């Protein structure tokens, strides 16, 4: 029996803001600056959380406070 691939659902901008602990305005700014990858589907904007996490891991650095 062939296995059906599980596809990751899209999430919306408020959910991305909630997961990142940021405001919608910050998410908008980060989209414009290319910090967050997103999909433009018609007039709506959607995200794949795995893409967001992967992109942030590659492009942002971790700063530790001392």
C-alpha cells in the first residue's frame, strides 16, 4: 500500500506573528526586507512554518547576553 505524503499546511500572518512573539507590523516589515519567506496566493499571504524556521536559522545569528 503506497504511503500518501503528508503536506505541511499553510499558516497565516497572525499565526506567524504569534509564533515569533512579534506584532503584525513587524511581520510585514520583515516580509518587505526579505527576512521572512512567504507565498502570495491571489490577494492573500501564506507561510510554511518550516520555511520560516529554516530561513531564520540560516540568516540570523544567535546572540547570548552575558
